[in-house]
C-alpha cells in the first residue's frame, strides 16, 4: 500500500490505518484471519486504545497474530491512553501504568506510537513530559501524539514535551467536516463560519502533524453510516457515480475523498470485515479530481459561500 511519513517521525506508514476498537466482536479464529489478511494487503498499521473492550481488544490482537519478535517487526502498533471511567487522566502515574498494561496485553516490549486519548482539562504538562521522557528512555514508546486536541492544547504540551507530536486523531468524514467548512467561511456571518476547533486542520499542516480521521463513514457522533443511508440520497448518488467511474465500491470513494486532501491524512477504519477493509485499502490508488472532491463535499449538504 502507498505510504506517507507520520508527522516528523522516521516512520513510513500505510495511508490507511486499521482500527481495532471492534476486534472483540470477533471470535479468536475470525480475529486471526482478519489480522493476517490485513497484513497480507499491506495494512500493517494497527490502532488500539487501552479502553477498547476494556483491554480485551489488545489481548485478542496479540493472540490473533501469535505475537513474537518475527511478526512484531512486520507491523506498526499505535495505542492510546488517558480515558478512565467517568474522567480523563493525563497524570504521569496513569500514563506510565497504562503503557505497561498496553505492552503486557499486546505482548510486546514497545509500541511505535502512543496517543493521549481526549484532552484532560486537569493536565499538568510537566507530568506528561516526565512520563514521555521515561517511556522513551526505557524504549517502551518510540513516538508520541494526541487525539481530539485543539491547537492551543497541543501548544501547551509542546511547551514542555521535547518529543515531536506526530499525530492528532480527529473525527472527520464528508458529513462531519467542520474543520474544512470553517476554512471556506472565513469572515462570514453564518453557522458554517463558527470555528469549533481552532483551525486544527491548518495548524496540523503547519506543524507537520499527521491527522488521523476516525469514524470516516459516520455522521453525527456515532449516529450511523452515511453510505447507503436514506438520509443522504444526493451524497450516495454522487459517490456511486464516482465509484462506477473508477470501478470501485462506495467505501473506496469515501476514503479516497479524505486521501485526496493535501494534508496527507491517514484515515483509521474500524471495520472488521476483510472485504470492506480491502475496499478501504483500494482507496490508496484512487485519486479523485478536484471537481469530484468538491462534488462529493457539496452533495453531503455542505454549502460553498
């Protein structure tokens, strides 16, 4: 699969990441087949979090790949920490304990990338810096990033953290595109002009932080998938038309729409269906025209000023 450089790191990663949040919905045999099929198609970047299945997803993944040093070197592992029951926690103690748990469940000595999962308003950035230093020094984490963070929250961390923040995982799809829409509506007196994220899209591009769109097929906050939904007839008609032109599925076009953006994003797809994952991976080879990109954007109900 086509690759991109992850932020300012030395990692070349596939343009589509495999999200493992739903892995615990598979049987051990199904999980084994899914993970190995993903590896065979070049989708070797796996995104985890310590809260996915209460840790069960990481355990199931390690079982599925029969983790050893040989198979470990074939993949890039990312996990996230910071969400606890009823709270967020970026304390040094919690970060260090979380990573130890992640490593134990994944049966590995290190993870390639650690993201802080959702902002913690009680964050003490000095503690985060101490935790990152210790994890890097001990070889437990090689690269660091964040998830769902505003530019000023990232700047606060960057004031103390010496390691580059290489990724920011953000909700983004053609139907959840406020970070794009506000950029079109600068200096306008309409709802689309409301800056809900501090222009995080431009910020990440300026600072070479890779945006990892999550829920690339969802509308609302896990309200449903827009593909095939009767709520989006014009969008689906347009996507289907483009899919027919390129002889691919509508799933492929939805991911290709994100990959067409020059920010060089890495969508995280949460499917556990091998065929659908293959459709996602095909998007790496589909380059939408400017006209097609804007047509899909407008068909989703987004209005250009």
